[in-house]
C-alpha cells in the first residue's frame, strides 16, 4: 500500500488496522466519513508529514525512523510517547492483571501456579511504573525545556545551570529494558505452564502479552533511536548558541 | 540453524534476498536493514551468524571493529554490485548472480551452522550442575556468592547461567525464580 495525503483515512485504517494505535495516540477522533488523511490532520492540528512518517514507519517498517522523524519538533514526539504511556498504564497493564486474577480463580492446581504468575506480574508493574514515572517526571520535562530554551534569546538561568552538569546520555545509559521480564512471563506461560481450565482466557492473556511486547518494542525504538539522538543534537545546538 | 542479517541499501536487492532466504532451509531468523545506523544497531542487538553486507555501504566503523562486534563463529558475506568472475570465493555474492548460484552459495554457508547448533538445540534439559546453579540464583544469591559456595570461579558461574538462560528462554532472575518454583527446585516459602 502506498500511503499518500489524499488517501481516505478510513481506507488507511481498513488496510492496516494496527495503525489504529497511532490514531488513538495522536488522539484523532473517529467518524472520518470520506475525509482524506490531509483533511483529518488539518482539522486535528496535526502536522501532515509527522503523521505520514509515523504511519509509514509502523506500516512498512522498512526504513530507520530516525531519518525522517527526527526532523520534527521534539515536543510532538514527546506528546506521542506520553499518550502511549497512558495507554499502557490505563489500559494494557490493568487488563492483563485482571485476566491473570481471573485465571487465578480458575486455578485449582496444587502448586497455585497462577498465584505465582500474578506475583510475578505485579512485580513487573512496579518496575514498569517507575520506568515510566522517571520519563514522565524527569526526562520529558527536561527535553521540553531544552527545546523551549533553545528558541529563546537567553535561556532561563536555572535551566542553564542544570544543563551544565547534565546530558541525555546519562539517561540512555540507564534506560532499562522493560520488555525483558514480559518476554520471560510469556515464555513461562507458553512453555512451562499447563493451561488452567479456561483456555480462552489463557490464550487471550498470551495474545495480549505478545501485543504489549511488540508495542513496547516500537516504543523503545522511538525513544532510543529517534528521541534521544534528536535531543543530543538539540543539546549540541544549545551549547553552541549559549556557550556560557 | 543460522540467524541472518541482510545489510543492503537497495530496496530491490534487499527484498530479493529476503524472499530467497525465507525459503532456504536452516535460516531460523532473518532481518534486513539498509541504513548504516540501523545496521550497527541490529548487529549489536541481534547478533547474527551470517551478515550479508553490501560492499558499497560505508559503515561508521572499520572492518576489524565490525568483525569484533560479531560473535566468534559469525561470518560476513559481501554483496557486490558488479559481476563476479567464475572462480570467485564463496564469501562473495553479486547482484548479477543467478538464483541457482545464489542459493548454492548461501546454502553452503548456512549449512555450516546446521550441525553445531543441532546438538545444542536437542539437549534442552538442564544438567544437574545447572539445576544446582539455578537453585542458588533463584534464592537470590550473587554470582560471587555462588562461586565461593560451590568452589568454582565466577566465570564458570556466568557461563552456566548463560546456558541456563539459553535452554529455558528465561533471562531475568525473577523469571528464573518462577521456573524454579514451578519445577520444584525451590519452594515458594524459600524466597
Ligand atoms: Fe517510555
Ligand atoms: Fe522508556
């Protein structure tokens, strides 16, 4: 499929429904009627090229997203990543947790295996939450202020002081792998656990864990290969513009 | 059983190689990349057995560095944009090669990985030694603690842990703990 501005938004979604995730995270409301991509973007105040680059990457996965996505204001990407976070925290994670709770109530195995899985998953939630909290409360605000201050005549004093001892590289070095544990959970469910009586729920939990895993993978690619390289560039520009 | 990475800028050539390799026995995983940065990134994370690299791509590192990123038994096959003489080495393929020629060369390389990995692949069961190490890991001991308790080097502990992770497909300590409980290696109360 060749994605172009004059294509109908509904056709785009029909040909690849996984792209719904992108629309949701850009908060584009449904009810497109026969509107084109271009029109919908305009109405929603979303940059057409930003949208096209995102959906093209998600759909084709054939080019390095950094090449094209890095050339937009960084705040757009931050907004996108933030709304992805809330999708995880408000929807995916509690849903999977609930399903494991449900499985636990069906589980009459002597070893209480599902109880164990639930404990494991709750541990994961704690780790996951602190990963996201760090990004939401420290990293993203820093990035937004960097971009803001770069546009100013003179940077805010407190920000100028902060950036002297800080670079986004520090964050990249510590950026933890939030997929690893999820992959473990998936493999344990898939390889080492006999399914409890209700197979349908069991299968569904697995499907959702796979989905979340893929989604997280894309999210990490956007963070590590688009966002951070872009911030590194901004930091360089900042130091050139305000050498101190 | 080889993992292959195709590093090629040309869309047509990349797609062509993907479709050829998808139907080649012994290819367990296949990835393709075109941009030098993506190639570097994929190399590190994916650690392929065979890297098909177009010789016209300017990589950000030297050839030596490239070889050092690859694992010990991995190999590089160069894709050339020019025709090759009849007696060219098997480590080179050309965009002018016929399908038969390409299949023949690629199968040759892939077959080199078949026997090695098959032996490993079949012994999924943990050895008694590995079970013992796993027990200690699941109980939350560090590599150092395990080493001194079992009178072995930390290096040996690490290599056992690598094997355990490979056999079970479980990477994290909490994942290994769950496995250990499920399989009666430790008890829930132990943790
Ligand atoms: Fe994130
Ligand atoms: Fe992250």
